[in-house]
């Protein structure tokens, strides 16, 4: 009995001991709480920002810092905060897509978190502030992600102190990576494994040693146009798995050592300017899953060439695991070869923007994994049955735009359609809205432009993909209106809406507040601009041109100047004064109010538009003086004020730095007086440079970001200008186009010699003024001049022969002046017709009918036709009279002289004595008289 009790007590003791040990062990694994100083630092960091809905564009974004509260004991439990399980120190901070708006300075409490190893601040908006130098205090960082976070300016050299970094992402910020440069990053971070520097201001030569980094697996330097040079050789033992070089400016071709990257599975060299052949060593890239060679100049990338390779493994295409193949804009021609059907794992196939022809092959409909199919901008033809694409149940992106196909869409209620995200059906011969759009609720991108869709936009369209659609293009159809027009269109996420070039009637539809670009030009809309349009605070492009809109421009348009870059109201019926549309901080780059009935003064608030590049106010009723005060705008390149009521003289410039970029000016058909503004000719530097910008066109780049998208498009500037006597509509304005039209004003005085300073000018029109004096020989310096109009003035003197040196001169008009002398000959002057010189009474020589004699003859003015006839008739009468008188006089003289010879000699000698006639004169007279007598 005692033994059993003792045994029981022993077992009980052991059980208690075991329970104690278990409890002790459990307590030892409890993570310690966050340190108070670090918790307080995080709360301070939170308070330095505001939460802004637009600071993060992802639909999944939410303010993580909202869960950070002072009463919470443990910051390690807060969203985005990670702590060391042993020490409780904050070692990870992930605030990506947290809608943070503000800036970080070097004294920020963030830099007291010295134990941080991972810092992720991507997809917020730090308001164009610089990356603070205080970043160097986080010396334990191994992972730094600032992607698309609104940082700007020079990357601080202090970032090189983060020597433990193995991953760095600075992509998609407005940064300058000069000092330090990319070479410095290569040298200071030898252990780097992931380096993401897309669109962040890389410049200079591509560093030779970047592919020699022994641990580098992921490299992305996309969209750095100023990063140039040759691609260096690859390390044979390189661990590179992902290489993205998109949008850089490399020389030459790819090195053969590309085949040494045996682990490479994602290779993207889109838009890299590569030329020459594609290296045959591509066949060694057996792990390749994604290949993008689009938009290059490879001279041997043709589908037929690829297909003829032995073993079909060139470019890695024998690898049946190839998932993404992009050969867009690779100059492909011919038919799509059938061997591509072997790539059964393809999910993304892009053959767009080539010269492919024939019909779309049927085997494409058997690529059951296909999610994206891009065939737009080719020459495919024939009737395409849309039902074939319904077999591809994974297909969510289909672009067939701009081919020569007729898309057949059969109406049916029994077919299940894929849920499209992207659908491009431009120029597909459609005559109605595709019926299946009714059931689409995930569309993001829809293009139905350049078809034959007529009538009203159906009511059900407003409900199609209401929450997801961000791009809708219905331009260039025959749409007349809306079945039902809500006050504000219902697509809550719409960024781009293009309804231009239709036949839309009625009032102006208002897009949702999310809108970024709105074009409804070339329609027949009526009514006024509603005040609601001023609430579109995200609007970047507003184009209402070529309609019948009327009324006064709303004053609230100035509210849009903080977001708006393009404001085009050309050719409507607006009247009244121009409102003060520019406030300080304005982002306007293009303003076009031309061809309306606007009156009053040019608004002085335009001086706040410091980013303004083009200003079009022509064809209105503006009553003002020349706006010399606009000279302070540093970017203004085009100024069109033609056909208004400007008056007064152009004063002297206030400094030598006004209008520094002006290269097109048109103030024709006004009432401007005084002398030509020669002081401006001296300082207009952009008119003194030849070919400064190559063949680029003036345009505004429209960039915005969406989840999964970085959308870039261009809005080209356009204008109307008189060229070679003809009014021409320029759909695009070249940067190299330099022109000046001062015609049809009341300028007086001489053409200044300083005009020759504008040696980059191509069109110069000074016609229909009151100019006097001679043509300056300095005009010979205008070596790229193509058109010179000096007609309808009071110019005098000769045409300088030096003008024949202007070998580009295709149009010359000096008619209706007071010019004299011979017309120069040689080069272009031999091609001008008489209308270039008519109305100058003192000009002679080809092509005029008046030939040049001696100088005195050339000074006699030519006669018109009636005067010429009268002149010829009068001289005929005079000649006849003189002839008859001469004959009669000779006969009478012979009779008198014969009968009274001695008397005649006597008189002659008497006259000789009285007038001291010389002996030679007497001899002449005697000889003449004897001759007459002999004739008698």
C-alpha cells in the first residue's frame, strides 16, 4: 500500500515537472513586443503623410497605416510591419499601395528604425520630393523598393552606403542617375541579385562590368532612352534569369555570348534599336519562357527564316514551354507559317505591326492556352468568323484592328463568350455594336473606331463593364447621338474617351471624374460648355474642337489648369472674353481657341502657364496690342494670332531673353503699325538654329498608370499656316519648322539687315504692308528659306543678285512694289514665273516680257496694254508726218537750191561767219548739198 502511494506521488511529481517544463518552453517561444521607441517612430512617420485616394492606382490599395494606433501595445501586429522574432526590432516595413501622399525629409523618424532590412514604399505618391540622404542611416537594408512612388531629382550618393543591398528597385520615378551613375552601382554592390532601374533617368554608356556580377539574377533597365552603348559580353557562368532592356538605345547587335545565359527564362529587348542578325546562339536558351524582340531592326528575323532552322530550335522556339512570344514590328512578311502551331504552350502571341498577309490560319484556334492574340496593323484579309475565337476559352485579349478583314459576328443567345479585358476591333467593317458586349463586365480596353457603325449609341452600352472600362474609342464612325444620355457617363474608372469624327448631335456629354483624356472633336454638338466639366480634376486632354458649341467660356476652366495639358476649343461659336484660364502652377502646354468669335484682351494670366508650348488665338475678334509680355514663357514655341484686331506698334523687348524658344509666329491680318521688330530678330535664338530637333514633331506625351498598365500616348499639335501662298492645315508641326508671317498689317520703314540673323527660317511673309527701301543683301544668309513673300509693299531698288544663292527657295513673290533693274538669274530664280515680279514698272528680263537694254532704257516704266496701243498709234502718226514733211522739204529744197545756188551759198557763208562755223562743218554742208543736187 505504501509502495503504491509512493509510486503515485512520484508519478504526480513527474507530471507536474513535465507540465512546468512545457509551460516554460512555451513561454520561451513567445515573440517579444515591439520596442517603444520604434513604435513611436512609426506613429510619427504615419503623421507626416495624408491619405489620398489618387496616390495609389491599384484597386487593391488601402491605407495600411490606418491600423497603427497609439493604444495598441505591439507595433509588430500592425499592417505592413515585420519584427525580428528574437529581438522584437522592426526589420521589415511594407507600405506599398498605401495611398500615402507627402514627402520624406532627412530628419524623418523612419531613419530611427536602424534595424530595418526590408523597406518597401512602392506605389505611393511622395510628391516629387528627392530620395532623402538620411537613407544612409539604414545601413542594414538588404531590400529597398521605391518603385513608382513619385520621387524625383538626383539619386543621392549616400545610397552607396547601403553596401548590404541585394535588391534595389527605383523604377518609374523622375530620377537622375548621374552621380552616382550606373557604373557606381555596379562597383559598390558586388552582391546585388536583383536590380530594377526602369525609367529612372539612366544616362551614359552601358557599364561593361554589369554582366560580370557573380550573383545578378534579375536586371531591368527598361525605358532609359539616354542609356546607350554596346551590350557587353555575358559571363559564361552568369546566373541571370531575367534580363529586360526595353526602350534603351543600344548600338549594333546582340553578342553571341547571349547563348551562355543557360538559366535565362525571360528576355525582353523591345525597342532597343538592335540591328544585324539575331545570334544563332539563341538556340542554347532552352529555359526560355518569355521572348520579346519587338520594335528592333534585326535584319534576319523573318518567320520563314526561323522556321527553316534545323531542329527548329533557333531563338529557343523548339522549347515547347515557350509561353510568351512577341515579334511585333520586326518587319515580318508573308504568311504565318504552320510550324508555330507546335508551340502549344503559348499563352501570349504578338505578331502585330508587320507586313503579314493572307488569311488568319485556322490552327490559331487550336492554341487552347492562348490568352493574348495581337494581330493588328498587318494585311490580313477575308471574312473572319468571330465564333472561331470562342473556342479559346482562356482568351482575354484580342486585337484585330487595322487589317483588311470583315469580321462576321453572328447574333446568338446560346453562346458563352470569353470575358475579354482587351478588345481591339478598329477597321473591321462593323456596321453595329457587337451584341456580345452586353454580357461583358470585365472589359478594360475597347476600340471600335474606323468602322461603319451608325445611329444612336444604345442604352445598354452604359452598363457594359461599368467598373472596369478605362479606354473607350468609338471615333470615326457614323454615330448620331445617344438613346439615353446621363448627366455624367457611368464608367467609374474611365480614363480615355474618344468620340471624335462622328455625327453626334445635342449637348456635350460629361465623362466621369476619373477621366484623363476626352476628345469629342469633329461632331455637330450644340449648346454651352456645362459648369460640371470644371469638376474633372484629373483631366489632362480636353478636345472639343470642330463642333457648333456656343456661349461664353466658363470662368471655372481655370480650375483645370493644375491637371490639364491640352485645351482645344478650335472652330466653334464661342463669344465673349477669354477667361483667366491659367493659375500659378498651371500645367497647360497647348491652348487653342482659334476660329471662334472671342473678343476683348488676351488674358494676362497666361504668364502663369510656364509650361505653355503653343498658343493659338487666330481668327477671332481680339482687340489688343501685341502680347510682348508672353516673352517670359520659356517653352513657348508657336504663337498664332492671325486674323484679329491687334493694333499699335510692337515695342522693344524688355530683356535679351524673351521668347527663347519661339520658332513659329503668325500675326498676319491685324492692324499692327510701326517698324518691323528688328530688336526681336536679334534675340530670337530658336530662329537662328538649323535642324535643331531632327524630324521630331511637337506633341504632348500623355502618361498615366493603371494596375498592370503604364499607358503612354501622344497628342500631336496642329495648326493652319500660309505656305507658298496657300493656306495649309498642318496635322503635325515639325520641331524644325521655323516660320514668320507678318503680312497684311501696317508695318513701315525698311527691312532691317538683322533679318539675315534668322538663318533657320523656312517661311517668311512680309507682304501687304507699307515697307519701303531696298531689299537687304543679308537675306542671302537665310540658306534654308523655302518661301519669301514681299509682295504688295513699296520696296524699291534692285533685287540683290545674292538671293540666287538661296537654293531651297521654291516660292518667291516680289510683285506690286517699285523694284527696278534686271531680274537675277541662276538656281531657283530661273524657275519663278512672271507673277512673282508683276507690278514693278522698273523690272526687266526673264520671265517678264520687257527685255533689259541700257540702264536708262530700263528706267522707263513699261506701259499697260491700252497705253501701249495708244503709244504705238501715236508714233505711227508722228513717223508718217515726219516722213511726208521730209519728202516735201527735200523736193522744194532741190528746186530752190538748183535755181538759186549762188544765193544759197551766200546765205550759208554769211551764217558761217556769224556763228564761227568751222571749216569741217562747211565741207559737210557743201558735200550734202552737192549730193542733193546730183540726186535732183
